C-alpha cells in the first residue's frame, strides 16, 4: 500500500531526525544534549528506533 513506510502508527513520538529538524539542529546536537543531561534519553525499544516525546 502506498505510504505505509511513512505511516508509523505503531509508535508515538519523534525520531531523532525529526526532532533535530524541528529544533533546527543536527542529530549530533540532540545526542550532545542527552550526554550532558539537558535532554532525557528516550527508552530503547527492541521493536524499533528510539522515539522522543
């Protein structure tokens, strides 16, 4: 079906790429903020990538 790959209805939140795009920063900036404790690291999910609230 067309668009299935874009529909991520099984998980909520944003991917790191989407979060970085919306914040107008790079993915490495998001990771830096996680390492510094300024942004909580999202839980790891065995079923897919981490998702940010």
